[in-house]
C-alpha cells in the first residue's frame, strides 16, 4: 500500500530535490512540498503549435522541429561566442543561434532530432531563430514537458532554471496530487462547478489548454479567498460572542453636546452615530471601522461615542499616530467639550516628568474621563480605572500589537477605528473583513470642492502671482516639500532653501516660516500656534502636515515635486485646505521628467476630490501590497488571487464563507477546512482582534 505523503514535510524530501536544491528553493519561499505545488507560474507560452520551417516569419516567435544538419562555433569578440546549428525539415532549413553556450557542442550532434522555440530573424540572407528553449527528441515523455505544449514560466533564483522547476513540479504532482485533501466543501464545489484540487493544480502548472488553465485559476483563486474569509468569519463570530459593556443611552449630556455645535450634523453623520450607538447598547463588544474622507466630520462622531461611555461612568481614550495629530485632537476636543465641563488629558512621550506622573495618577484614579495620546497610551505604566471606549485614529499607522495593547487596558471595551484614507471595497473586505463598517459619505454643507491644477516648472512665475493675490486678500498658504527617507538631508535642505528664497526674494513683505519633523516638539507647537492665529502667511513644510492640521483660513496649497508623492499622500495633503467657506486651491508642481505612472497620478488628482475614487485608482496603480505598505500587510501575500482583477470572486468567496460559519460556527462538519484554516492563519491572525 502506497504511503500517504506528508505535504508539510521539508521540500528536500520531494522527488528530485535533495539538500543542495532545497537551499535554492528556500530563497523562493518554498520550504515544504505543499509550497512547491503552490509556487504558481507567472506566465505561459504556447509551444503546442509546431510550424513548418517554410512558414517561419521574421519577427515572430515560433516552434519548429527538424533534424540537425550541421553546426559551427566561432568567437565574435573576447566575451562572446556564437553557436550556429542548421536544422532541416521537409519544407526548408533554419539556422538556430545560441550565444555563450559552448557546452552544447557536446549535446547537439548531426542527425539528431530537435525542437527549438524562439524569435525568428533574417540575417546575412539566412532565416535564423534565436533559441529561447530547445529539446532533443528521444521518444521519452520528457520531450513534451518543455515544448509541444503550453509551457509554464516561474519566478526563479540562481541555481534553479525553468526546466529544473518544471521537471520537479511535474514528477511530484504525478506522484502525490491524488493524496491532496480538498478543503472546499463539496456543496460549494458543486454550486460553482469547480474542478477538483488535483485537476486544478495539474492544469495551473501544465494546462491541457488555456480554457482549462482559466478553470484552474478560477477555482484556486476562489479557494484562497474563501479560506481567508472563513478565518475572518470565525474570528468575527468569536469576537461577537465575548461579553462586553452594555451602555445605557443616558442622552442628556450627549444631546446637549450635539445642540452646542455651531453647525448641523449631516445625514451621513447621524446615520453613522445611530450605527455606533446601537453597537454600544449591545452586550457584545463593538469592533467597528469608521471611514470618512478628510474633513467629513469623523471627530464629531467619535466624540459622541466617547461621551456615551463617559456618562455611563467609564473612561474614553483616543489614540493617534503623531504628536501633531494628537495635539489637534486634544485642542478640538477641549473646545468641543468646554461647555460640558469635561477636560481631556494629553498624554505624549515627552511630557515633563511631574506632569506625566500627575496625569497617570488621575487616569488610574478615574479623575480623568478622557485621555488623548500617541502610542504613549499603551505603555505598561498607563493604568486605566475603568476604560470603556477606545478610539484609534488613522488606524493603518498602528501595528496589530499596538491596537491590541490599548484594548487590553480595559475589560472588553468598545473599539472604534477611524481612517481618513479611504479603502477600496476589495481591500476593506480583505483586511478588515471581521469589522463592522460605517462610512461618512458626505462633507459638511457649505464646503466647496477644492480646485486642483497640475502645472510644470515653467509656470512657476504665474503661480507666484496667483499666490500674491491670495495673500493680499488675507489668505494663508501651505507650500509642501517631499521628505523621502533615502535622501532626507537633501530634501530637508530643499525645504529650508525654499523657505529662505520665498522670504528673501519672492514674498519679502509676508511672513514665511518653516516646519519639519526634526524640530523639537515645543518649536513645532509654537509654529502651528502662530499659523492658526494668522501670524504666519506662508507655512513651508515637509509632510509633517499630512494629517491633523485644521486652519480654515489657509485655502491654498502648493505641493513641490508632486510626482514624488503617492496618490493617498497627495489626497491627504490636499485635505489640509478646503476647510472654510472660501474657494480653496491645490497646485501640483512637477519637474520636467515625470514617469507615466506619475502623469496618471496627477490626472487622477485633477479629475476628482472623492477619496474613494482616488483610493480605487491608487489600488490599480500600485497594487494591494503597496497600498498600505508591504511591511504591515505582507501577511496577506496571496499566491494566485489578485484583489483588483478578482474582486468579483472575492465577493462570492466572502458570501459563502460567512454563510458557512453562520450555519456551522465551529465548522464541526468541515473538519478538514477547519484544520486548514488553523494551520494557515492562526499564527498570523490570532492577535488581530482590532482592525
């Protein structure tokens, strides 16, 4: 009886691998036999159609078969040799060309049958083919592995060629694929007419035809999404079963706060508040993601949630990634809650020791009802009296452990994570599929759409004239320089030089000030205080102002070297203007050299101010790995699924996964599926209770 293979065993035990090749495979991330099967081709070439030599046309890639007539070798120059082989079939002769392949002289003997593929050329009055692949025909099945079929191509590393990979994958699939356990439930396979796992793997690596390859890709893509969505569904189900805080809706203070606002809430804000309060009434912990474009009023919504916790005798905490953003939140909340006699505490890393100890003591004693801070909030010495509501702003900038650490400061507090970086639906379903969603879909009334213009360096004089006219009207201006880590010193110098030139030569009658990330906190605070108070006319900045700055009278922004910024960053920067009732402007200033992708980014920015449309375009341009940053989101390195291309399959897989978990919360009837999910995702997702 054949022994059932262990697909988790080391790849060195796979047929044809061994110790030496196993080291090469590890460089490709292939550590087990299972990894070998899931190392999918990056592309294919149809070599199934062998044509007569007479039909080979210059410029085309072809496959021809014939007999070796003669061969010759010569050195063209010191480091370049040429091997030329005449091949003949019933219709004519073609000359196969190899460069620097001297060892082939020992293999390619006159009279042998050969198949070659490559691009045809016409040189020195001869029909030639620059050989990309070849096979000497021996009558063995190996002849059909690299030619005479649809041939797969893989990502490679030094020591491994396509031919070696094909041979190893082929022989191991033939030997072991019958023993693979299909994790997709039978009813789902039947519903979507999916082929078996064995058929799928064989046809993704060595397709019978392109129709079968597409069938295999569809099935494997669905499975990859389905397993991950099932893991999210299980996590969400378990989270909802935890016992949380059931807040009573003691509305007087909350209603007083809403009445005290100098503006009316939008319909979208009211809808989101209702969704959050409904969660807070429940005895299950809230775990909700709030999306809202820059300036949409997320802070007001978060304040209502925090107040609801406070009137129920609990504490609230708001955590943000940068001190500038924390300061902004603290100022806003202090102003918003002044009439209710609630004073938020500010907790950042560089507070004076005495002040810090005092605040920590007040938090522990419950005298501080609301605390706003950076990651300083999650340090071990911070001990809450009764934490009931956690708000995490710009949540994508925190790691999983940081978010979990703040939540663990209380006993299953409600959690609201917010982002002003709109997330396309496909990414939201993937990265935040276990959260409930709320979206603020409209801006407050009276806000005018920001006019965005893309201009080149030769229009700088006209731009300065336009800025001068706005300054005469009493407006304030942002001028932003890029700050890229690789050239931080150079970029900072550009900002410094730019500020000096603006003050000395361009706008000597106006007040110009520079702010950047290397300044001390008290210096940055002083500059921002002066800018908010109208004591600075032009604020020259690095991307330190990307989030959190709210100065309604600043209605003009210039982004220098805009081609060096990503779409999401450009959108965040632009969101610093447009916060008052006056018309606002954003100018994207680019150099003479700009990439095709850079041109696309500029066009998208000029075409729309809708953050969700921009996010969709950003996803198409950069792909999901770079959308959030590969470091944080690399855990979802899908092998075959593509979030942009396969968004419809993702929706189906999510629907099926959540339906299955609803029907069978422990997947008791699907033990293979449950084991597969635990094996693949438990170590990566177990900590991610929040966000």
